[in-house]
C-alpha cells in the first residue's frame, strides 16, 4: 500500500472536500482519501499495482483543483 499527499491551492468551500473525497473513494485502487480543509491537502492511500499517484493527481485536476505539489511515501 502506498501513500501520497497532494498540495492544492487554498480550498474555499466544504463542498469541495466532499467532491474530491467522493470521486477518489469511488476510484479503483484508492483505499482511503482524506481532505484537510485548513491546509488544502489531499491525503490518499492506494494500491500502486492498480493505480498510480499520477492518475490520482490527474483526477483531482480534472475536478478543477490545481495540484501544486505531491509527495509519495
């Protein structure tokens, strides 16, 4: 299991959190998603044999949230 944290531009509304969490939690290979509103970070845990960190980043960007940086662990 891999973990990745994505730094986004400042989030402006709680519905943004729900949109990101709902979309990513339905994505195959993503085990857990947690959006931190105050720090505008998305923490994910995923199965790298099913999905890559770059694909998660693309999904977030397609929702309309620019990803400033990402950190894998």
